[in-house]
């Protein structure tokens, strides 16, 4: 366009437009574009960034515990599984912190990346849990077979990638959002995230692990992150993040309904079929210490499995009768007995056949 009453001639040595008016037009256009860009940017208050990082730390701790417990069951609870998991986990956090912000900066602002990563973490953990429970089925491994070391290492690298990369990418992005406040943004953000991790660990140990299944814990993760994004999006009055947060809350809230129960039972059944041979799955419980499963074979005998490893079978009266006789033969005059493990499967009943006054039974889980 041009200035009313004047002509703009491009390329001539003596343009007829007034140079001062042309500069003023360019300056006004620049300020207009800058104003639109600022309006489209989501401005997150500093306190909300910190509170969101606290919630993210809580969710990250819950996700890490859930994935590690799933790894232990799939790989029969071996110690090398723990090392492989944490090695891959921290490697992906480092790679995510290095490459994540660079890749996201090509398509999103730091504020938008902050919200996207919050919503992505529970999705990544859910996908990894389903993949871990289906891993033996996908690999076609026979039940009761230990997976080779190379399969363990490769699986650890692949199945920790999404969640680990998301956690790593959010650290530098949060640091940039906190910059300029007079304090070291990295230390400040790390302190709030660590406090959230502590809160998540306490909540899991004393509440979630003792009363709820993993998908309920995952639902709590998703709702926590969804509410975080919901608050920020509502504060910034941005429709797309607001809609995404509402959809996320509804999706993870559905895990608290029979839909979540059905998904949990179906995935547990798939894993059980390729984990144990000859046993029908009866019940599963997740304790603060391990994954406990009870199976029944064709003869009606039950087996108890801790993290995929068979611990004991019952009823087995002859075996426990011999064990009780051996113990009482070593101390014929015993009146008080302490049973360390295995008592509830039948040993206590056999010990009651002797003239004892008191039996204390201690189970490790």
C-alpha cells in the first residue's frame, strides 16, 4: 500500500514518496506485528511456573516408581534389571535436557512447550506400562524363561525413552521461564521439583501403594498434570491448552471407572500368560514392596509369586509337617515359636500339633 495522496515508485532513483512517511509506516507496521506476537504468547506467572514444576516433580516420581515395578515383574525381579532401568532412565533425561528444548524451539515457544510437556508425561508413562506388560507377548518368549541380557538392555533403552526425554526437556525450559527473577533459576526450579518428588514418594509409599492399583496412581498423575495445565491456560485465557487440559483430565479420570479396571485386568492377564505356565491367575495385589500374584494349577494347588518369581505353594501339608517336625526336634521343649516367612501357607497349622504356648508369625510382605 502507500500513503494517501502520494505514489510509490519502486526502483527509481528519486522515489516520489516522502522518506520520513515511509519510515513511519514501517515503524507502525513493526509495532503492530510485535503487538500481535505478544498477544499470542502465553505468559505464565513465576509462581505458577514453580507450582507447576512442583506438580511435575510429584508426577515424575510416581511415574518412575510405576515403571520400575513393571520392569521388575517382566524381568523376574533381577538386580541387573534395576541397574539397566536407572542407567537408561538417567541417560534419556540427559538427552532430553540437551536436545528437547532445541527441537521444541522450532515449533513452539517455551511457554507452550512447558504446557505440552506437562500433558505428555502421563501419556508416556501409560504407553510404557502397556508396552511392558505386553513385552513378553510381543517377543514371543516362553513362560518362565528369563529374557536375555541384550533384550533387557535394549528394552530398557526403548521403554524409558518417552518419559525420560520429557522429564529432561522440561528442566532447561523451566529454567528459562524462571530467568530474570534475581535468583539462580536452575537451583530454584530444581528445589521445587525435588520437593515435588519427595511429596510423590511419600504419597506413593503411605497411600497409593497400599490401597490402589497402578492405573489409579497413573490417573492421579494425569489429573495432577491436567489440573496444572488447566490453571495456567485459564490464567492466560488460551483456548487450545484449556481444551487439551480438559480432555486430559477426562481421559485420566476414566481410569478411575470400570474402564480403568478392565484395562488393568486385561494387561495383567496378557503378561501372566507369558510369565507362568500351568497356573490360572486368581488375584493380583500391589504392595509397597512388590507385585504379588496368586495362581491356581489344575490340581487345585495355589502358588504365590513375588515380582514374577514363585515363592511358595499351598496347600502342601506333607512338606510343612516335615518342616515343623525338624524344627521341634532341634528344640523339643520349645514353648514359644517365631516363624519367619511361610507360616500362613501351612507351617503354623502343623506347629500347633505340638505343645507350644505362643506362635509369632512374620511375613516379609
